[in-house]
C-alpha cells in the first residue's frame, strides 16, 4: 500500500478499523483452516482407498503366483474394487466380476511408469471418473504378468465438493456474524469514551472560577486513566487561561498609565498658552512616556515570543563574551541577542537596588555554564524569590514603575533561561544582597572555570 492509502485508512473510524482488522484475521484463519481440513480429509480418504487396492493386488498376486488363474478373480463382497491380470501385450487374462474381461483398465506401458506405487488417473477404459490405481508384476508359471487393481474416487470427490459447498455458505455467515459482534463490542467499549469527549467538548474553561472536572465513567483502568488525563489537561488549560487573562489585564493596566500621562501632558500643553521655551520641556516629557511605552511593548513581544517555544536563532554563544571576557569553555547553543538581554536584565536589576557594588561572573561547572550576579542591596525575602519571576510582580513601592520598571525584567530572564534548556534561581549573596544564578547547558564537557567580575 502507498502512503496515501495508509493515510486514507488512518482517517477511518476506530470502529471500522477494528472491525475490518478482526474480520480479516478471522477470514484468513477460516480460509487456512478450510484448506487444511479439505487437504487432510482428502489425504486420509485416499490413503484408505490405497489400503484397499493394495490388499486386492496382494490377494490376486498370491493366487497368480500359486499358478492358478481363477475367473472371476477373488474380490471382497460388496467392494467396488476392479482387478485384472494382464500379459505383456495387454491382453486380459483374468478379471473380477466388476472389471472388463476384454478391455484392459489401462495400457501396460502406463502402468509400468507407476510400478509399485499407487497413483490417481482419469484416463481409463471405464470413463472419465477418477481412479486410484496400483499395479505390480508377478510370475505366472514363469511368465511375468501384471496384476492391477483400481478403486473409484467418486465418493471422495463428491464428499469434498459437498464440504466445499458447505464452507462457502458457512464461512461468509461466520464472518458476517463476527463483524457484527465486533462492531457492537467496539461500539459498547467506546461509549464511555464518547461520553467523556462530549463532556470535555461542552466545557468552557473561560467561564468557570475553578478548573472544571469531568465525571469519570465506570469502565476499567484505561478509561480512568483517560479521564484523569483529560481532567489534568482541563486544569492546565484553565490555569493557562487564567494566567493569560491576568497577563492581559496587567498589561492593559501598565499601558494605561503612560498613555494617560502622555495624554494629560498633551491636553495641558494645548489648553495652556506656552512660550517657545516651554515646548522643549513638554516634548521631552511626552517623549519619556513614549519611550516607556516602547520599552513595555518590546518586553511584551519578547515574552510572547519566548512563551511560544525555543529561540528562533541558534548558534554557538560565548557567555563569557557577554560579560566582556570571552572564553572557549563558556560556550552554549542559543540565541545571542536573547542571552545578552538576559545578562543585561540581571545586571540592570542588580544595579537598580545595589548600594555600591555589583559583581557578575561566568563559570564552568561540570556540563553547565553558570552565570552569577551579586549585589549588596536589600535583597528579596526567601518566600518571594519564586514569585518575582512572574510578570508584573513588584514587591514594594520602591520597586515601582518609575524606579523598578514594569516588573517584567526577571520574568524575561526566567523565560530566556528556560527556552535555552536552563534555569534560574535567587539566593542570598555573600555581599549581603541578592544573588541571581543562571545555569545553561554547555556545548563541550570540559570543567575549566573562568570568572569575570564587574564593579557596579
């Protein structure tokens, strides 16, 4: 079959495919079984006939070898076996009552080809019916003669034909019944699955306060696992929907502030007479809000791209070079622009809250490249260190929109690290403030350590 044929078959319903496969397997088994049955039956019946003709030849041969040639030749009562004694010219010397005393059953030359073994033939002087024939040579008064016996196979042939006719009727009926039973059994087995599918299709995760949960049908371990999987999927979809909804609401809130500020400045500028000296100040204030909007839009687009999967651009990136100290042992596979943005965000966050000192280092630890950024600022409580990686999270007023940004910096760091197969965590710094540690899988397995420090 071609790939398109497999594709067509794969698009058929499960009921149809299972029913067709089961019926095909049963049909193959029945056909093979029928052929084997007919072959075994024919073989046994023919062997039974062979015993009969061999016995007749043996009986007649004993009589002929004794020098006697009775007419008719001896034959079992009621038997249909034919027997003749032929000379070398094919003349019938003696025969049973059921055989001709004039016409030879078969030419002596043809009998000689099968001498000593039974064979089946339809070429005889008694018509076109099949015969099982056995012949041997015996000395009659020092003259070799041929003793031949034959038994008709008509009853064997008729029995086989009747068996075939029965099977031609019975086998299709069995296949039809098996196909119907399989279809009904598969349909019954799939009913709980259909109910689960319908229930899942009716769920609207956007209108429920909590994650919806499907009722699990009774039907075995497989259906329970399927129901659990669907419930877990609904939970994740609901959580993702809630996260997206909160993200959109927070983004709208963050965008509203600079837009309102910009609008207010422009409305005031239009409503109040201003001198030529005032306009540079007004334009500078408006430009600051526009830049803030642009930065926020850029961060949102970057987060959306990172959430869609792995980095779009791959290549060997020297992480040490991102901290102005390149090293061949600090190379990772990834997007250089995204990784530079990750380092810049870590440094910007540290410098924003540091009292006087920021230190950054890139080291090789086993199969990972580890980037560490320390500051001597106020740090972050241990209970909040996971939460700050969520978008829009600002822990206090000091980390507000003006001083601390929109709360996307560490979320971008987390997304970039995860997109490159790494992770990021926050710890207490030896400097007394916050330590950010990013681990990324390295390209080579060397264990050299390179440190780069940056004063802040």
